[in-house]
């Protein structure tokens, strides 16, 4: 039985690799948008200059990453890919690093480098998702250039600023890419537009705190880690949507701990309300596991958390990677 009031699993044709597209969100700045933004189906991007290209993230599988790189080359011609930024450690944004040219410098937070090097999912994918992702990638490629706070990349006459919020949010090493001459913000998974946010490897309190930090960028366009791009004028609404969700998670965790409920029991009992129709609603279980772990000042058991998410969902988590 599934306890989640979720929308039906997305059909393969809605999330097939060929539905991804490269769209211009600012002068010489393109987003690689992959519908429908569910498990393992991320957004990426590219910043073009006369002297080369800066990528923001790659994709989960060889098929998806090659389509992204082919589109970038079609747009940029012979311009070299000088840098590839990883906004955080998760494989949907980083596994495709292995397909980048040897000459490309991969850049990310030091915690992202550590997380990629410690990743086991690529070689030992747990039976959590169905169908199991077909990576067709065999090796990790972690950032060789790391930052802790901020770093600016220069390609030709363009700058791409990388900033870490200063605390764990979606993950310990979240980085946004800010293109100042076009005011475009690549938020990574600090934002899930129209998709249930996920903070199981970061901090619920930190994710809530990061929203005020994101509001300080004043972008003309935003490329979230998952979901459709949005104009800067829509950012305050999206930030408030996230804030209400994180407060809901924290409130549900407080009530559950008071009543001596497990995260799964608290998830079963709660009414998702306005968040019930967001895709991947089963993430409430993972987010509650994180909230409980933070409140108890202990490490989170990822295997237990994903097992509970599968139970809540009523079977393996959907993916069409």
C-alpha cells in the first residue's frame, strides 16, 4: 500500500532523454532542461564566450550527458569546454564528468570532491529505483579545482562566479553559479521548481536558511537543479514555496518526535496538503529522517531512510533514466 498522495509515475515518453533541450536564458547563457525533473533527471547549463565554454553540471548517464554535450557543441562550435562546475556531489549532476574532455577542469566545493570520491551508487546501485538506471559510465571524475567559499572563473571577457552559502543545505558542498553580466543564477539543487525538494544529505534548517541567501542575487532568470526555468520575478514565490515546505517538514518532525513516532510513522500520519501533488512526494520520508537526525545530533542511516521511502511509496522509486 502506498501512503503518499502522489501523482502517477511519469511515463517514459514524458521523461525520455530526447525531450531535453538547450534553451537560452540570458545572452550566451543556456540551460539544459530535462523533463520532468524527477529522480536522476536534472538540469545543467552552459555559458558561452569567444574563448571557451563553462558548463554547469553534467548528467546522470552516458546517454543523457552525450546529448547535452552534443547540444553544447552544436551551439558553441569548436569552442573548448574550459571548465565544468559541479553544483554538488549527487550523481545526476556529476556522473557525466567522466565523459568530459581531458582538458576540461572540473570545479566544485571541497565537500563535493570528497563526496564524489566516496560514492558507491555508480558501481553498486541499490534496488531502490525501478527501472534501475543504466549509467554506461564506469569511473568517477571528481573536481580537480576546489573552493570553500567563493571562486570566479574567467573565460574570455566573461566571468562566472561560484558561491557556497557557508553551511550545509541540500548537501554540505552546495555551490551556485552566478553569471553577473547576464544576471543568470544556476541554483543547483538548492531549488526544485515544482518538484518536492530533497535534503537528506544536507540540513533542513540549512536549506531553509539558504532561501534568504538565494534571494540576495536578484536574477533575471533562474535555472533550478530540477524543474522548469523561471524568470527572476518568480523567484520570491518559489522561495516562499520552499520555505513553507521546509517549515512543514520541521513541524512534522517536532510533532513526530514528541509522540515517539519514527520518521516513517510521522510521514504516514501527516497530511501533505498543498505539497501532495508535487512529484516525488515520498521524499517527505527522507527529509524527516534528516530532520530527526539533526534534532538528535546523530548521523542519519541512509539505508534505513531509503527503505522507509520505498515502503511509503509502495514499491521502488520511479526513474526513467
